[in-house]
């Protein structure tokens, strides 16, 4: 078995999977359940001056009417007493000395930051996560994303924290910003030991078309909430990659945002994360999902000859390039396996109306009917000379492996846009022909 243990800026845990700060990490009871299930770490629900939460608090978007795709919340930080939170955190750490227990904090003044940082260390926390990301409720009070969106303010507050910190400090970044690397650089300038991202995305997930107000609703009114779940994963991956690839950031990363299965976690690791945090999937399926996460990641590492999870971290970064550094001569075409084709002809519709009109409907000829395709029904046929390899047909096809994208021999050596422009200007090559 591969070694799943990690070390993020001095915070050690037996595996890279941490419960993210949120409702699943609100109490000692939940922390015990999480660690009994096998989670490697837990970031306590944000501790600060207790607040009063509203009712209701959650909303969701279900893709196709069934599968949870996006989740929104208007819940704020812990509504429990500060003393209670720190006492329970101490109890959890004493019972689970090998697990990472991180205190998420959010206060306002320099003195309060010093107080809470010291209390977290005294409680036995392995590290501190600064919540600079909450996109609702707290930002109106000058905290949360109000800090994360102002690099100078974030740098100043991180500096306050580092004046009192004796354990590693992680800064949790907001995605509600134009360039997340600016916030990450500010965290480094302030002296942070690591960063975590992303926090939730400001959103309105639904509008009640009868009441004409947003959901979730509180006495007939609502407010933008924090969006999470599988739908945010592509945004989170891009932001993790941006920070991991930026030499001016240069900090270890705890990645999160839409992790629901081991493949999601492996993608975060491959793009530069050291640990992976999970919240929404736990709220949907419970702490037991850790079994599949651990088994899946371990099997993947074994299958690829990787001895430890650390060997996966950042492995995909070199393959992420600017558009102008991609090969213009790469050619891919769609090919249809007629033994699998069910005759829905979605590929033809998508290509005809949404892409490059390179799939025709023709008589089946000597091709036998595929499963569910009526005999004699016209079938899709790719004109490979006109196919640009956009992938759309394979993405809309409902049958696995029915349409595959096949690489064709290139017309010459690799050619990037930058190289093409230079060679064209120097008269070394003729202009590439446009697509007909």
C-alpha cells in the first residue's frame, strides 16, 4: 500500500483527507465520529464571537432533478460559546493525538486575533486556519471575504496573527475575487505558512417563482449564499493550479471545492494540493465516504507506481500551459462504434447546430443495428476531413465508449502559436489553411 501520510507546513496527518470547516465539524461529537471513520484531519467550524443564525439556511441545485450538483448556504460561523469550542477541541486532540485538528478563526481587532490565536494553541490545535472567505453575513461586518478581497487588509491581519502564532497558520482564500493569486501573495507577504482554497462562491441558487424571492427563504426574503458542491470543482481546480504554479506564492496548499469521490481528490493533489478538505459531500452522504476516498486513492497510487501521496502532488502542473503554447498541428477526429450506437443521433444534432457540421445522417448500409437502434434508421457518419476534434459529439453521447476521439498523424512537427507567428513573420512557413 502507498503511504498516505502528509505534512502540510508542519501539520501532520495519517492521510490527506480533512473535514472542512463547516457544519460537519461543529462539535466534538462530530469530530470523534469523523476520526472513528478514518478521516486524517478536521478543521473546526469557525470560532469567533458567537452569532445567531437564521432559519432556513440551505438550498440546492439538482442536475436532472435528482443528483445534487450545487449546494448553497447562508449559515455563518459557530453559534456556540467560544469556551465550549476550545474545550471540546482540547478533548478531541487528546483523544486523537495522531490526527490533525485545526482551529478555524474569525475575529476583528488585533487584540482579539492575538487572544484567539493563543487560545487555539493552548487548546492543543495543530494549526490555525484564518477564515478570509465567508461570502455572506460576516463580510458585511468587515470580516470573511471583506478581508480576503482586500490584499492589503489580508496581509495586515495575517501579520497580526503571526505576531502571536506558535503553530502553523493557514489562510483560507475567497474565490470571489478577480485573481486569487493576488490574495495568495498577500498571505505569503503577511507570513502565512500555507493557504487553503476555495471557500464558497457567492450565489443565488434558485428563485421561488411563486413567491418571487430567492431560496432559501427567511420570512419571505433571502440573501446571496455560499455555493459549494460538485458544480464548483472546476473553478476550485483552476484556482489551486494558479496558486501552485505561481512562484510568488510558493506556499503549501490545502485544496477544497466539490470533492465527492477519490478522483476529485486526486485531481486536486495532481494540481498542487497537499491535503484535501471535504464538507458538502459529508453533509450529503455522511462521514462514511472516507472509506471509498482512502481505498480509491490508494489503489490509484499503487496502479501508477507511486509510493506515497506526496509523489502525486503537483505532477500535473507542467502539463498546464497557456493557450499559445499548445500544438496547433495536433489532429483528433471522432470515430463511432456502430455496435454500440443506439440511434439517438444526439451527436448529429450537437454537431449540426452547436459545432462544425461534420456529422451526416446516412443510410445504415451494411452496418448492423446497434442495441436499441431501429433497423433502417439513418445513422451518423463523421466526415473526418472536416472534423476539428472539438469533442462535443463524444461528450453528448449517452453511451460509454460509443464515440472516441482518435489522434491522427500530424502534418509536421509540433507548432505553437508563438512559434507559428515567428516563423510566419520570417517567411519560413506558409499560413496554415483556415477551416473550410
